[in-house]
C-alpha cells in the first residue's frame, strides 16, 4: 500500500459560488445576499397553500414510502408538461411530448445535456456548438462542459445601456443561428452546404413569475413547439412554490412523433438509473396536487407575482425618497425574480466591502432576496454606493458584466 | 427545419429492469415481486419512530425550505459517516474522513465513480480495471461504464453449491488483487514492476440489517480504514429506515490527510453543482434526527433485524410443513435483506409463468418483499415449483447465475 495519497494531483477548486461562500463567512449581522444562486427567495416563506398541502401529504397514513418509478411521479410530470406546453398543444394531443421528473432544474439540464452529447453529437463532422444566454450561463456552461461539449458560446439578449431586452441584436442573432435560452446550433453537413439543424433547449425556472401569467411566460416555448421543432425544456418549481429544498424539476421532451418520444425516454431512463436511480417524491407530490387544482395554482402564483412587483415598487420608492442619483424606473419596468439594477462593478464592490451586501459584479440581483427586514438597509446602502462613487451605471460592456 | 426527427438513430433500450416491468404489466391479483431493485421492502411499512420524526419535521413551522448546501445537510453527513466508520475511527479523529450527502446510494456511487474516472484514471498507462462483486453488479457496472471505465470485471464471493460465502476463493482473489465490494485495482506502473495501487469503493446499503449489529456490519470497512487505505463508501438509508422515496445517500471519503480530503471534497462539490446542484432535505433531516439519537436508532434497527429474521424463519417453517424437497436451513443461516434460495432457473421460470411470482433467474430474493399477505402463497408456490421440477438446486455455475 502506498504511503502517499493516491490523489496528490487533485487540485483544490474554488470555482463554486465564491459569492455565497463570502456571504456565509461574513460575521456581520447586517449581511445580505442578493444573488439567486444557492439561496432561495424569502427565507422561511412558503406559499400557505403549498405549506398546507405539504402537511396533508406528510400526515397521510396511507402513503407508503415506496420508490417512485425511475422517471418519477407520473401525475407530476404530466401536469408540469401540460403547464408549460398548454393542454391544447399539438405535441400533447399527438402524444409526442412527455416529462422526466428530475432532481431540480439542474438535474433536468444535466440529463438532457448528457443525452444530447451521446445522441446528437455523434453524426457531426465538426464539434456541435452550444449557445447559452449570457447572463445565466455560469452553471449551465459547466454542465455542458462536464458532459463533454467543447464549443460553448454565450449569446446576448440584454441591452446593457437601456437595461432592457436587446430586441434588434436578438433578432440579428436569430437570423444567423436561431436558438432560445440555451440551444445547439448548425452542423456543417457538407462544406458547401450550410444547413441549419438546431435543437432548442429551454430553461424555464419560474413560469408565471415573470408576467404573473402562466401562458404569457410560456409563449416562446409554445411558439417553437407550434413551429414543429423537437426540443427539450428544463422546468423548476423551486421559485414558484418555495420548496427549494425538495428539488423538484422536470425535463420536457418534445419529439417528432410518439415512437421517437418512446425511444428517447427509454434512453433517458437508462441515464437516470445510473445517476440517481429515482427522484425523491414528497416535493413532487405536493406540486402535483397544486398543479392539478387550477384554483390553488392561480392563488399561489398571484400571491407570488404580487409580492415580487411590490418589492420592486418599494425599492424604487425608497431610492426616490433618498434622492439616489439616476432614474430607477427600470426596476418596475422589468418583471420576474431577477433584476439588473444597473449598478457599476465599483458600486457592487462598495456594497460588499462596506455594507456586507453580496451581489454579482454585473449588478444583477434576485428581487426575492429583498424583504421587509432588509429593504431599508439595502436601499440606504445602494444610495450610499451610488452617491459616493461615479453615479448610476449608464451602460456596461458585455465583458464587464461577466 | 428538418422534417425528420433529429433522433432517428436513437435506439430503444429495454435493458432497464425488465423484471419489474413484467411484474407491473401482469394483471394477476396474486402477483408478487421478490426482487429488491426498484421496489422497497414491506410496502407501506415505515418504522413508527421514523414516521413520527417525519411528521414532527414536516409540521415544524420554523423550518424554512431553503436550499441545502451543495454537499448536503451537515448534521446528516457527519452522523452517517461516524455511523459507518465509528466515532473512535482514526480517520474521523484525524479529520480526514467526510461525507457528501447524495441522492440515494446510486447517487453516491455515481459521483464517486465520476471522480475516480477523472482523477484516478489519469496517470495509468493501461486502463484501470474495476472489480465489482458479482451478484450485485448489474447497476453498478452500468454506472462505471457510463462514466467511462471500460475494464469492468466481476468477482465472486458466493459459494453457489454451499449457498454461503466462498471464503477460500475469496481469499485467493484477495491475494492477487485485494478489493472489497467494488474496487479499483493495479496500475502497471512499469512493465517489469507489478505494483498494487488499489482503491476500495465500499457499498453499504443497509448497515445494521445483516447482523442486527451496526458495528459488526461495518467491520470490513473499518478494517480497511484501520489499515490506512484511502477509500470511498456509498451509504444508503432507504432499507434501514423505510424512506425509499426520499432518496437519502452519503458518499464517505477517507483520505490520507485533511488537506487531501479538502481538495477531494472541492472537486466533488463541483461535480454535484453540475449534476443535481443540492440534494433534497426532508429525508436527510429525518434520518439525521434518528442517527443522532442512539435510543431511537437502536429501537428502529432492532425492530427491522427482528422482522427480517422472522420472515426467514417463517418461510423455512412453511416449506418444512409442506414437505418441500431439499434442505432449507440456508434461509436462516444467511442474514440480511437478500437471500439466495437455491432455486434453479427452471423453477424461477415456473414461478413467473404459473404463479406470477417475479425473482431473478439466479434465485436471489429480497426477503423483505415477503410479508404476512403473501407468505403462504409464496411458500406454496415454491413448493409446487420444486416438487414439479427436478428438485432443489444443489449448485449453479456463475454463468448460470447471471
């Protein structure tokens, strides 16, 4: 037996969420974490309807704790898939769309990416390129790298000057490549023939929380399905229902026909067997109950969407009252759980160093991390950061936003 | 956009648990599934102490549903690691052993296998061989294949004639290779020097259920730790506590020193981020509560071990009363949740075809699948199978057992 470790060459890696690590190590009682990665919204806030459902299920003496099937809880995957695609979707009616219950949205992306590496990558004479929406691309890039992809590129959909969607640039890229959220792009099948053969992979982490309307938030996905694309969609319900710790995700597969769907699912099932065998059940049971009851579902979503917009409005109002330089209308013009504040990286650094407030260098914050306990402190700190440095950011280059 | 599916080449795979599929599709009300894969023991039976703890935690209004850290619930991984290694273990005292909370035992094997492929496989001039204990090797082999290993061999520890551990053969193989459960073996570092450089990877799915004694069941693992080996150990708590559907596993890492442990954990953390991000919490909270309370723990385990032995005794007694040919003492001479019945593959086929009873062709059954509802039917059916064919198996070749 060797006296030295077998793992002398294994390097220490610190790439994993240094922002959260810094926050956790900060002893200040005032500290605030404004990023979404690794932390939920509204600590200790779960929609009351969801909490009640959870208690009912946990207290059910008839519930056995048998393993779920490999592909998960069928009532959940069916309801989740119909929520995203719509019950009237042709793909649903033609029985060529189906879900795989995964360990959170990350698990859905992972299983999907592995499948694509094995079965989509094979016939290409050149490496398949994966395009990932830039501001969200951190962990997604790691997953695609992990499974084997080497050509991974960001694409940009955000106008960093106007702090709004960059429609023109977005359309320009669409004309060349076509994609959405994260997606795989053209194979050069023949050097003289540049044929598009793209596969869109949507990431829908909080359907209904952007606009407050489930159908409106799913428009882009449904549009691609209606155009006849085959695609994947990773869904997560952590943000929507507050059960962050139960890791409930779904990988939606839309295939050309039912026979193709069956073949794809059989391979995904094999992958799941070798990764986590079967997913955990409690969270999926709770969410399936809510999804299958439209009244419960709408109540939950309305409460959440209103909460998010209220926080945006309150923060804007506080900054107005404090006389913070710049215009903060973008806070309420944007929707959803994340907001680009437009803060400069120097202002972000000021907040971290002097105020124990942690957010990404590009100024993006998780709106849901702001609550009644920290709102005043966050607004006051932003005011100080902006007033004591060079004023609100009027625009950042993409390079600066990384 | 192509009119044909992008996935014309994806084959349908039916490799995944055809036995369970056949059972599920069988419309007979008498059907019984006697394999352990994909099904739990004692449907609807959870140790009352565990069920009570689950209710307390689910009902706790102060519990937020925040994400767990990437490596899981620390109270759980610490208690689970100490349960396996012992609190007095040198590795624990020297702070060079630690756990990673995983999605079940499968998740622990997967994350560990991926790590070994990346970091243990690199310096070898020839492919690393992975040796896996034969009767359990089905899904484990798939996992090691999935992550990239190509040299995967079974090893045998079971005497198929005496239906007991094959001590002599076991020792012979140990002298050549050394391993336990599943393990990686010699690198040829120099063609003229055949140096052992092995890494044991234990799989402990039900500590305490084999002998009814936690320490006794962990003897082999602790022995290797005491000898100074670096190793991995995949733990699962599904069988022990009945919470099959909450997927609670732990990957124990024992390293040469604390600094090596920290480096290894940092890489495992990165892997987990790209696989399921963080594990689900409820099951781990329940199990941590039980593990950290010795009185609760011993009560649960004693109840389970007694239940298992009672089933073995009852089945043997029924077969004796029925006058079934052959000696069935091995049923109670063996311990643990699985039993080699010694049934011939023709008898197994008889049971499936005529009795709707599903078990592996090698005659191995999950003892826990037998309960008061099906005991009489199972015993009567075994009696018919043995009486109507060529008598109890006196031995099977390893090839026949696959």
